C-alpha cells in the first residue's frame, strides 16, 4: 500500500460523524457520515452491523431490526428518529484519536495464498498490512479507515489517526445462543430471555446446509489451529491432503472456535469480515473475528445452541 494516503473525493467529515445532531434518516441507498455514526453506535450496543463501511446494507438493516426489537421500538429496519433517540443515549464520542503503535506497523505482513496446501506451509496466518490490522482492531473496513484519515500514513508508528470508538459495554453471560438461517444472525440470549447481542453471520450453503436442531457448546478455543480435511469439503481439489493450518486472524476459522456438539460444526471467526452475511460457508457459522471474540466471552461449555430456519 502507499505510504501516505491521499485525500480523496470520498473522504468523510469526522465532525459530522461525531455530532449528536447528525440524525439523517438511514435507509436503502444511504451512505456517508450518518451511516458511519449509526454503525458505530449499534456496534457499541452489541448489535453488530459487521464491518463498519459507511453504507446501508443488509447487515445494517438486520442490526437495526434486532436493536429496535430489543428496545421495543417500531421494527422498520431503518435509522429513523426513534432509533436515533435511543442510540444517542450513548453520549461517548463516536470517533476518537489513536496513535498507531510500533506493533501495528512492524508485522511481519505477508499475502495469504488461497490454496489450503499453500496456507499449510506458513508458520502463522497473520495480517497482510497495517491497514488490515487496524481495521480489525476498530471493526472498520480498511478503505473507510483511509477515507476518515486523508493524508495520513497508516504504516507509520506514532501517527495520530481517527478511529471508531468501539469500546463495548460490559458483557453479560448468555444461557442460550440462537442461530437464524433466514435472518443470517447469531444471537446471545440471557436467562430471562433478554436479547443481549446480535451478530451478522454467514450460515451454511446448498452443499453444506445448517444443521437445524438443538445442540450445545462443548468448548471455546482462542487462536485455534485449523485441521483441514479435504474429505469434508465438496469443492476441495483432488490433489489436496489432510493438513494443519497455523493460527492467526487470517486462519480459515479466524481467532476463535466455539465448538458445537454436532460433529465438525462450530461458530467461528473469519479472515474476510467484508464477506460476512453475504456469502456461503461449508456448514459452519462464521462471524467477524471481533464478534466471535465477544461471543466467546459470553458463553461456556453446556450453553444451549439452537440452530433454526
């Protein structure tokens, strides 16, 4: 990537994002500062819009529906006045200044091959660039991070940049996890039925459908290695063999594996947050790495996992 990111026509006014008077209606075709503000506020409230990208899309629509349901608001799936009123009860600044650390610029950074056999040769599957690392840390697409920081050098230690304030509220233990195929969401439910959190998810495919039924969580593994078995992948190359792929945020299952009592099934992170909710999987349930991390702190072995249409 270029050392210094030039200002572009698509840059976003950070003052508008931070202004609590920014209350534009957020709906189909909306994009820009008001969408960024709403995405960050929803993220902080545990109703994840997925990767913050400044655009109204299906992940944001579903996040709004979940938030509106939990707050007993009209369920419009749009950012209307009542929803802004509720979100703006959170008065913390939405964008904050951040100094890039040496760890975020030194790497090592390398491109990750698509082929599983080539991935198995790597000692770890780390970040491909400082922009990707910062994007994961602050739940934002690298492209939008650049637009928020025109002229800034994201490869320079000590550089002051603006980032989403995605410090979430305290985490409450969940007694149940519900995976909805039709809504493409994973929800954490408290013992009293309260909807604690909702995350967009990539769920199954025509070849590997979701395992509908009631299961339970059997374990939570941080920074997992991935044991690749081509026999379990309908689209695996015939030349492939079993292999172990090392840990890292670009590992096929990301930074967290939440195992289910259904063999070979789990809820896990993903190396490609922009694709969550938009593509298919090999049967498992994919979240962004940061949402998988949060969910992993809310559950423990024995928690019920309901997988439903």
